[in-house]
């Protein structure tokens, strides 16, 4: 079991820095009972200079605000103050590199009536790559992504992740590392906590927006591909197209960039070391750590721009 906090861990909650063990909350809210909340998954990295840098902090906190507003959760914080609070929590927890988890949650309200306010907490803890570092064995889940007409799919909402947990549990129960979900029309969608890219004939393809979470790491991969001169097409991808691909990979803040060895025990033919995904993985590793010493990625300025 992971240790997310101990007696010395600090969190930020509603403008205060508290010990995690003392940051208690009520048991009568819509977030706990109904999954009615919004959150973000963010990483802070130790850069090559030794400084701590939250990767694409503005993009993540801007998305948190959008998610909360799409869910009708009152939101009265600025991106700037939450970024500042995140760095302070990292500092108080002595985390040079860590996962950063902001959560907007509802007050005591057991009805379905709107809330007049919200609470926010920011937590940090050390995290290795969420899906590990070896190539993944992936299972096509019997679960589908939710109907986008039934949810605000573009919101990073707490309750959406019941779908993710069920799919991931199913995959692991069947002896696989992770799941892959299709949308309600049978097209490739995403993993429980990551977007997917596939390589075919020297080009990258990724599912179009509409039935997936618009991942910030997904956007970063597209930016890096543009810098590296790799063509990317966003489209509806059929299962047959995916299984006929040369290689594939998942990407997400927690997972970073991780290669897929096989889907439903069908191996991809291209060695990972020769794949576009491996190039993207290396470029992403350098980008988040601000390591521009190797000129093989060219255009240092473009990579720095991608870091926002």
C-alpha cells in the first residue's frame, strides 16, 4: 500500500496550510456520496538545475477551473494563487519531484440542489510512473467510455473515474497491465487514466476529441511531434486499425509516456527502441526536466515554448 502522507505531511486547504492528519472534513457531501467534484493530476519535476518546476501548471489549473464550472461547482480561486500554494506545499513537504493533486469538493449537502460554495485541497506525494516503466500488455475492456451526451466528458470529474477503475480492475484480473476502452460507437477512446497514440507508416494517429479527456500530456505529445517533424492525425480509429499499427503508446501526467507491447496478446511488430513513441518518450523526459543539452531534438526554443 502506498504511503501518501505521514505525520509530517502538509496540505493546502481553503487558504491554510495544515498537517494532512489534521485536515479533516465532513461525511455529508455530494463529492463523497455521488462523486460530484473536480480534480487535477499534475507533476512537479526536479530540473537539471536542481530547481523544482511544476510542468504546465497554468494549463492544469485553468483546466481545473473549467472542469468545476462545467460541473456547476462554485469556483473562486485564481490560477496564480493555486500555483503559488502548490509550490508552498511542495516546499513544506520537502518534495523536489512529486505528484500534485488539487481537488475541488462540495460542502455538506446531501440533496441534489446546487452548492453555494466549494472547498479546495492541494496534496503532494512522491510518485513513480503510474503504469511502470516496462512495455505494457493491454486488454480491450468490456466497459465503454461514457456517452458524452450523459456527462461533461471534457471535465476531469471525480465520478467519471468509477468507469476507469472498473476497466482497470477488469484488465488486471485477466492478467494484463492495463485496459483500453472504446467509445459507444466502437472506436478506440482511451485508457483508464491516459490517452493513446498509434504509429503507422511513419505517422502518429490519436483519437479525436469528443469521447475522450483532452489530455494536457496528449497536447504536449502533439507539440513535441510537431517539433520533431512527425505528422500527427486526430481521427476516429477502428479496432482493426489499431491492431494493424506498427507501435502504440499511452500518455498522461501520471503515466508520462509509456510504450505498449501488445493488445489482447497481439504484439506490435516494430521494436519499441525503433518507434516514434520511443523518440517522443525521450523528448518528453528531457522537456519536463528542462534538459536541452542534447541538440538532437533541435529547436531548443520550441521545446521550451512547449513547456508553457
